[in-house]
C-alpha cells in the first residue's frame, strides 16, 4: 500500500493490464481515508491520507460493479492500461482513464 496525496498524480501514473479497480473510504474517529487500487498489478493500492478525491472514470470497459459495505469493485470486460492524473490547482478531482492503444 502506498501512502499518497493528490500531488503524487500531478504527473500521470500508468498502470498496465488492469482487470479490476477497487476503492473505498473509511472514517476512524476524526481521521478520514480513501483507498484506490488497481488489480492485478501486484495489488497496487493507494492510501489517500490527505484529502479524499472525487474520482472520475473515463473510457473504462466496465462489465460489472460489486458494491459492498466496505469497498466497491469495478470488474472490467477485458484488461486495459489506465492513466491516473490530477487536474492540479484547487481541484480535488482524480481522473482514471483508459489509455487508447
């Protein structure tokens, strides 16, 4: 698990052969956290410890969505390469988009 903030995505980060995206938020007392993961790439999971982003998914071939009480899974129809980037400035939007072949 990698502890990150939005600024870690000022330069786009690429994940290859993503089959599933998993995310969830949690609150422990005063602390709020958000987790975003890309599987199966060595189970890369980001822990947003400073600010919870809005996440915009663009162009992903979503096959099904599993919404559970503690996390949500987006299962894709086929594996894709994705780019994760932040708009910058005062925005709290994180973009996860399919990279076109």
